[in-house]
C-alpha cells in the first residue's frame, strides 16, 4: 500500500485529526523508555474505542501492516518501540475510568487510564490498588497488564497478573474477547486472561481492564539499612519478615545512592557509608510494630548483618527515604544504561549475588556498574553505564557479549533473564537462557493462533 493510501485508510478508521506523521510525534510515540533502539514508525494513530482498534487490526490484516500497541511508553525493553516502519497505536485517548464496583472490589478502566489514577480511584473507594512503581504517574493500566508490571510491593501483593479480574482484548485476527469478566471463580478451561497478561502486545491489543482491589493497609514506616555485602540482606529480610508485615524490601548499592544524592541534592540516610543498603517498608498495624522492627534491627547489628540504619518518623520522612530508591532509574536515564533485570528463587539470592559480585569484578572492571532492585523478590537490576568516549553501538555489543556469562549463571540457577521488564527487543536474543526450545516453539504456536498474519508487534519477544 502506498503511503497516501495507507494514511487515508488509517484516517477513515480513527478520523482525520488522529493520524500523525510529523517527525516529533514519530520520535515521541515511536519508542518506550528503552532508548537503545532508533524509532522509525510510519505513523501514529489514536483510536478512541475498541471498535476502532478492531478496525485498525482488520486493516492491518488486509494490507499486511504491522501495529505496535503503545501505552505510557514507560517500558524498559523496547516492547513499544517501532523500528521498522510500523503503525503505532497509542491508547492515550482511551483513558476513561468506566466504573467502580465496591461490592466486587473492582475498577473497570479503558486501557489508557494512568496507573496513579487507579490508585486514586481505589483510595476514594476506601480500597487499595497495590501495584506501584516509580513510573506509575505516566504508565497506562493496559501497558501494565501487557507487561505484567511488577514494582516495589511485589513481595506482599504480587505482580499485576494477580489483580487482573477481566480484560477486553482485540486479537491479531480482529476478534474482540471479553476475558475473566470480573469473576472470582471460573474454572472453564484455559484462562486466556493470563495468556494476555505479559504478552507485550504480541497476541492482542488490550482495550479495557477490570482490576481487582485490596483492603487498604495501615500506615507504613520505612527504614534504610546499611550492610557490608549484598548477600547479607537476605538473612536481614528473614529477621524482619518474622517480626513485622513487610510491604517492600528493596536494595541499592552505594554507587547508585551517590548518583541520586548528587543529582537531587538529597541527604544521605545516615553518615556511615555502606557498600549496600536495604529499604524496608512495613505496616504499622499494631502499636508494637515499630518496637518489633527496632528489635530485629538491633539483632541484625549484633550479628554483624547490618552496620547502621534509620527509621522514618513521619510520612514525609518515609517519602524522602523512598526517593533514594525510586529515583535511581530516572537519575541514570540520561546515561543510557544497559539494563539487566535478573531473578532467581529468593532462597538462592545470597549465593547468586555472591556470584554476581565476583562476575562484576572480573568482567566489568572498566565500567561503572550500579546495582539495585527488588531483592525480596529475588530480582536484581544491574545497570551498566557507558564509559565516556565509547559509541552506543560498541557499548551495546560489548554489554551483550559480557551479559552472556551472566545469563549462563542465571541459567545455572534456574533464574530469569527478564524478571519484570519484559522481553521486547532488548532481551529476545537471550530468551533461550530462561525458556527451553520446546517452550519457545509452544509460544510461537500460541502467537500464530491469536495473530495468524503476524500484524501485532512483530519482532517482539521473538522473531
Ligand atoms: C526499578 O526497579 O526502579 C524499575 O524496574 C526501573 C529500572 O529498573 O530502572
Ligand atoms: Zn524494578
């Protein structure tokens, strides 16, 4: 199809004003937060209904077009990046909260509703939407489902998957599916809702989501704790886990902390620098909870697991401590870090981390490597910074080849090469470290069943 005919076809579906081809729009909507790939879409379209999304998918099938579904573009693996002249389908206009149902404890949203809006809506119902992360002010709920977003409270509440009560989806064949329907119990065969969750727009375009809500937790207190080595943090978690209800257990290295403190002129959590820090958030459900946490802390210091620590005395202090962890990703973004997002079973974390530390020492001596992440979930983010003077392509190549050794270690531990950031473009060549050849073949068959002509996000997850 020639370009004018293509644009005319798209305009017929979404309306004259909702097809953009100007350079700024192509650059802006053509990629997510992973900036290691150059965006090169042909056009960006802004549908406002499931019917329009369906018509776009039918047009794509008819004219052999490729569509890249796009939410808040906060993904970190290039899953929403269009590098091959695809049509970006932005869900920005489908941003209405359709309804809330206190009896079912659910909220029904169009896919483009911002995650923070779901938090606010839940709060107005006296309930709680527990999936949270630094990008919740701009990420879309549809994108969260499509990538099975994790974040900082997985240790207590699990990933997005746990909270999906229903989905409206347009498959690659242009069928509209209503999955889950908000039911608590439904054992009628394969649960396609879970297949869609985390499928990164390769099986269907999510146009609506019904999200389940939790009871609102009590007030929370936050501690930042310093330790000599990463692997000591797991015994620390065990001690705190027996004393209080842990909402979050995160970690970051001194180097990561330094970047945030310098950029935002923040206070160190305490004077003594430590090689690594844990941030723990716990619920203050009972009067004795702070004492129980302080006892756990003192025991950890007595047993040389921790060197120092601080506890928030107010919600503003808690917020300030959270910034030390949550601002890391945005602080590093301008350095275009090469991101590894690895996970192993929680019980294997100390051993795995010892291996990671040795690996960094041996292989990354010329690089700045910053570690942080969700250690309580067995999930480590390893960010490698580009040395000044090294070109982007050379940097990507070097990191990819060094990462192979890391992935072999992940494989030996039975871990994952992408714990929560998804596969997208960035991790597809490494997928075989976590998935068997047979699994990959089954995944390809599933893709063919939902998207026989391959119009949805081709080249993502696998080729
Ligand atoms: C985080 O844990 O901060 C996010 O996954 C983003 C990142 O890894 O940079
Ligand atoms: Zn993370």
